[in-house]
C-alpha cells in the first residue's frame, strides 16, 4: 500500500489527534481546536517530504550535548549551594 504525502499526513494527524483526545480532560472547542492544530503540526513535521531537511553536523550535536551536561551539573551545584547555605532555616 503506497500512500501519498497527504494520505500519510492525514492518517498521522488523525492518530495524534485521537491520542490527544484520549489523554485530554478538556473537550471544549478551544482545547479541541488547539489539539487538532498541534496534532497537524507534529504530523507535518514528522512526515517525510521530497526535499531533504537541513542536516545537523555531528560535531554540533556533540558540542550541544557537552554544553547541556555542563549546564545541568552547574545548576545542580548551584541548587545544592542554595539548599545547604547556613543562612536558610
């Protein structure tokens, strides 16, 4: 079964929207509309298009990962200093 881009997009949007409806507790028109817009955006972003997306070089991914780990460690250290400071009760 060979689906075109729009058929794939439709079925992915429908699937994401049904999952959103199952997990949602709000069924008013605003939230249902926002769920449909969000499901459409996620489905569009995750559907292969004929043009290739931009490629992220591996070096940038490694650099970002190291930066992220450094920021997580820095924030953990900062939080522990705040918690263990003697001025706090």
